[in-house]
C-alpha cells in the first residue's frame, strides 16, 4: 500500500479515504470542532481537575494532606476497576454501546463531586466512579481504533487518545485559571462536569467491521469499511484478513502463553508504563498548581504555568503524531525517555542548589519552569502517546482483550502507587533525590522498552498476527501428536 497523501492512498487503483478514520478518532477521543468533546477529553478533564481542586481543598475546606492525597489518587483505583471489568462487559455489548454506556458513569461521578460541598467522602466516591468510566475508555479506545484504521494510519490514530487527554487537562487548567478561587467550589466542578455529556455522540459512529464479522454479518462489515475508507472502496483482501483475525480471536492455548514474542509484547507494555508512571508525570499533573506554587515558577504564577504546561503538552503530542511515521516508535521512545531523565536530573539539581543557598532561587529563577516544561514536552513527544498506542496492535488476537486489560490495569495501579507514596518519598529522600530517582526509572525502563519494541508501521493486523508464529507452532504440535 503506497501512501499518496495525508488522507488518501491507492490500493488496486481504488482510493481509500482516511478522513472518516480521523473524524472517528476525534469523535471518540476529543473535542470535534463545533460538535463534541468525548472519551479521552472527558478523562483528561477529570485528571486535570485535581490540580486546582487540591489547592481549594487545602485553602478553603482545610482538608488534611491525607484527604487531598486520597481524592487525587482514588481516580486511579476506579480506573483499575473499570479496566478489569470492561472485557466481561463487551461480551454482552458492542464497542459503541459500551463506550456510550460510560457516560452515565461519568454523570453519576460528577454529580457526587458537584454535590459534595464540604463532604470529603462524597468527593472520594465521585472521583472513584469517574475513574471507572475513564478506565473503561482506556481499554475500549485502542481496541476500536485498531479495528477501524488501515495499516498506514493506525499508529497515528492510536495516538489521538493521549492527545485528547491533554486537551482535557488543558481545559481544566484554563477554567481554573479564569475562575475566581472561591467560585470554583461549585462553578468549576459544573463546568468540568458538562464535558461528559457529549459522549452520547459516539453513537454517530458505525461499529467496527471486525465486530460485525464476529457476529457473522459480512454485509454490515463491508458497509462499515466503506464508511471509513470511502463509498467507492472495494477490497475483499481486507475483509479476508479480518475474517482471519476473527478466526483466531479469543482462543487462548498453551502455545500462546509460551510464545516468546507474546512475552516480549507484555514486557514492552510493562516497561513503557513504568517509564510513564515512575517518571512522576501523573503526580505533577494531579498536583501541578501546588508544586508550582511551592517549588517555584519563575516570573509566572503557578496558575499561569499550569496553562503553559497544558499548551506544551498538546503541541508536543502533535509533534509526536507528525513524527511517528518518519522515525518510528522505537526512536521516539528512546529520545523521549533519555531527555525526560535529563530534565528531571536538572530539576533535581536546581532544588539541591536552592537547599544549599536560597539566593540561587533568585539567580536561577528560570530553571524550575524551563526544566518542567521541557520534561512535559519530551514526555508527550514520545512515551506518553506511544504507551496508549501500543495497546492497539502489540498483542495477538487470542489474548488481545485480556492482555490490554492487564497492562492498562497495571498502568493505573502504578499511577495509584506512585501518587500515594509521593509524599513519603519526598519526606525520606527530599525533592532532589526524588527527581533523580524518577530520572533513573525513565532511563532504565525506557531503554528496556525500546529494545523490546518492534515497529509495525505499514503492517496490517493480520500480518502482525502471523508474525507471532502461533499458528505455525500449533501445526507443529499437532504434527508431533499425530506421529
């Protein structure tokens, strides 16, 4: 398949129009211009909400550090639960239906948050429920997008999920910046909460062709492909490949579990999520305003720096999407993890200098915002979007849903542990050594992940499935048993 433009390509002289794939990704993940804010955007708003809310809880409601930490981290616990149960959920519901049914979860969760007032327990319940819906999205979106995307667009489309998480975080940061602090107890919550309502628009999308073939409905599968590729699209080869994937879907055998390439895929995802969560990036998002107010933000206020960080995350994620087809996943991961560690080292060095002589705070006032911004830029130019994109095509069909649930759940569990232990790490190690510890995780886990990772650009899901060699192993086993 030869790519001829950003949105079209030629297959047997028939044009494949990719615009619908990008529209579908944006409807599912993001704020579609003039229409919707869905999926990843709703999750991003929920993540970004905690940055300003933590300050409100501390300054106005006099919440303890333990309570603020629990409100921040409980979202991750909810996401773990959501990811764990979604594979069982989609046995009875389609992908689109399952996605749309997360909206009531968000509504219930935000209702608890908006009505909590001074009751910390209601905030905790609300955040947990929102986390469940967000966790379900993080499971469903890579699977759905991988099923609708053609082989030359799949990697870029899978990265939209992280892009729109960043858009949601930016939305929460901007709203917090422009609203008076005393109003945010109720107004800020409501403005953040309304972003979940447009998830209903996901029903405008057709089901994936893979799902229709699972239900033995080839006609609708072809109609779905035409919606994403263009009405003139005719390619029986792609339908046959999807049938091949359906044939091997969900059939877990000993050969699958013992396959070294499958093990490599698991370790790849584990290491990339270790790089993501043990770099401290989610901790910085959850408590961004507090960290910038305490740790220093140069000539900027803490609130202004959160907005700047939000914008940098979006721009650098666009850069990653632009570069993924040029340099590939492996190079982006290596460069991203190395520079993340470097900027964490520099940030820790500044805090060490400031501890030795407070005058350095005035001399090098530009350092905290500079190193922090560059850290977020390099994270979102590689590790961040790629970590979610891997879930779409790194596992064989036999264990895809189970493997995605396990690795995504591992990611949210890591985030929970990192968030809950951050205070203890600061108390024991100090801020400088904590930054250096995060940097070591970035370098070790990032490089290990990059060594294991295989670039799959231009590979169809069927070709990726065949490259595992599971079917060949099964044939050899059957031949041995017959003899």
